[in-house]
C-alpha cells in the first residue's frame, strides 16, 4: 500500500511539474512565431518601431517639410503593410492584389480624407518635387539592360516592336468596333477612349494629345479635352494591372509559356535570374552600375535640351537613356563588372524601392475622382476593357508566332495601355516581371508616340 501511494504521489508531482513546462513551451512557441513574422522584408518588431515614430510625428503635427528621410519613412510604413494585406486577400492576390492595394487604396484614402493631411503633403511634395519615379526607372532600365546578353537584347527588341505595331492596330480596330456596336460614334470611341488608352500615359501621352486635339477643334481648350480623356487612361491602366496579375498566374500554371522575366529563349543568354540568384553581392560593382545610370541620365538630359532647343522636337530623357544604353550594350561597350553590378542593382531597386514608390504614386499621382468618372458610362467601361484585352491577346498570340515567351511579352506590351511610367511600374509589379522595364519603356514611349501622332493626324483629316 505504501509503495502504491508513493507512486501516485510521484505521478501527481510529475504532472504538476509538466504543466509549467507545457505553458513555457507554448509561450516560447508563440514568441518564436512573433519573432518570425515580417512586414515585407522587415521583422515585425522593426516595423513597429518605425510605425510608432510615424504616429508620434503625425499626431503631434511635427512632420518636417522637404525631409527625404521622413518622406521615405512614411512611404515604407504604409507600403509594406498594404502589400502584406494585398498578398493575403483571397482571389484579389491572384489579380495583382498587392499592387492594387498599395496603389489604389491610398488614392481612395486621400479622396475620403482618411489619411492625415501632413502625411499626404509630405508624400506628395516628395513625389512631385524630386522626380523619384525617374530615379527608379533609370536605375531599373540600366540594371536590366546592363545584365542582359546583347544578342538576346537585339533579337527581343526587334521582335517586340513588331508585336507593339500589331497591338496598336488591332487594339484600335477592336476597341472602336465594340464602341460602335454599343452605340458610340467611331469618333467618340477612337479619339476619346481607345487612342488615349494607348497614348503612353498622362504627361507625355494624354497631355500632348489633348493639345493636338484642341489645335484642330475650334471652340474648345486642351484642358477640357484632357478632362475627357484622362478617365480612359486611368481605368485602362487598372485593367492592365489586373491582366498582368492573370498572366502571372497563367505562367505559374503553364511554365512553358513564360521565361520568368525573359522575352526570348536563347542558349547564349547568360542573364542570371534576379529572383533566384544567391551568393555574394558586390557592393562596389552595384555602385558602379548606379554611377553609370546617373552618367547616362546626365547625358540624356543634356541631349534632350539640345534636341528641343535646336530641332524643336521633344525626345524624352528615358528614351534617350534607353537608346544609348541599348546601343552600348549591343556594341559590347559595357564591362563585365558593371553587367554583374547591374543584376544586383536591379534586385535592390525591385525589392527596396518598388512598394514605397507605388504608395507614393497612389497618394500623389492617382486621382480617385478621375478614376471613377468613367464608371458613369457602361459603354465606355466596356470599350476600355475590350481594348486592353485585345492588346494583351494580340501580344500573347503574336509572341508565340515570333518565338517570344507569350506571358512575358503580353505583360511588357500591355504597359502601352498604362499611365506612362507609373502605369508600367504597377503593371510589371503585378506581373512580377520588373526585369522587363526596358521593353515596357519601348511599349510606353514608342507605342505612345505612334498613337498620339496617328490620332492627331487622323483627326486633322476627318474634322
């Protein structure tokens, strides 16, 4: 009996001592999970410190003006949190959800005055006064092209121009035809809906198009026309973002249709995947690539001034950078060290700058009023949707015929229906194909210039 009671007591003691062990084990598991949580690339603890600092500045209204660190900090606080939200919303995450949330939710918050005024002013001043988007595009274009095989670059560029021409023609015909079928006139459908979608954005597309139209149409101003065509540009870009997300999902399900950031399959292409590349990154080589990007941009700004002053022709600086860089790469003038640094630079730009920049675009450069204006006309909405789908489908099919990867080509060329550089950023981010920025710039700038020129020329004939 004594032995029996002793063993029972021992068992009770063992149970009592095991309960605290279980509790401590659960506590340590919970702590481990909390420590492993991340907001973007940041441990949640680091993000919380940043968020607390932002809240203190915003609530006490001591947000300094023209402070780059403050502006970037605000953009980082919101952008990576919104990106996490977009990545975890069912269905939406497959449609480029993180880009839609990071870009368009801030625009809505500004519209509803749900973001503090000092936050909106800080971000807007930074985006509008520092040309941050151009900084991003220049570094991304240089990083992409510098790390690309020159033979592959030549093949891909020549073929994507053919695809772009086909998309412009077929997109115009399909969009105008659908507009007429829905009761719109061919004049209204093409000049005020279809052509603006493919004009290459706002500043270098819709704006000169409006000025050209105003010069032809008597009794109207470019401002009036600009207000009419801007909603089509905005919604067209949104549709293209969703299409890019769908293309990305298609590439995941059918890997044979995508090059995961490459347009063409070439055995001589030694470009290493920026998404899977591991190993040591040379900071010195990356800085060399960055300095080269700045040097090319210096030259581009100077050439742009000379061309506008003496030839009275505007060739945008991004296009000059693109042309000079592609020529240098094709001729073999870019050293191997800079090419390797270009890959690292590209990775840094994509991971470190894209989300904050998207948030800045949403706050400062995406007008929610203009975006929802087009929803008042179901016919216009359908024309916009069909036009962008026609562009994507044409790019997809023609890419297969020309030996390009259909998914990547469709994503790159669909940037011609975005809001210029901001649209290309959102579209490529939704498709997870930021490596294609050089080809997106070809689609935006070249495609936009062709569309604006043709639209103004045709209007001059018919009016």
